[in-house]
C-alpha cells in the first residue's frame, strides 16, 4: 500500500502531522504546490490547507495526492507550470 494511503487509512489521523509529512515529501521531490494542486484538480490554497492540517485528509484525497506525485514524477515536470501570460 502506498505511503499516503497507509497514513490516511489509520482510524485516527493526525491531520496536521500527515499534512506536514506530505508537504515534506512533495518538497523533497521539488514539486510545487501549484503543480500538485493542478494535477489533482484542486486550488493551491485548498491543498495548502490540507498540508497544514486545517482541512482533513480523506482516502480519496490521499489517492489523488499520491497519483499526482507519481504522475508529475513520471513526466519529470516538478516546477510550477508556465503561466499563459
């Protein structure tokens, strides 16, 4: 079972600790908040709130977060996508 899913599948989740671990994981892979949020289909502020423990993790969010990390890694596209400006 993937790391994020294992962390979220526990009965009692410390959302702040889980979010901090996920943020560390994202940053260690040099993936921007904007990139992962875009890949997941959420806004950057929403994902920021999740990572800071201000919103609760769900199994669905964990799966999307993990899939986004993997997808970005596979593409080799970690920095924020270029703006259309």
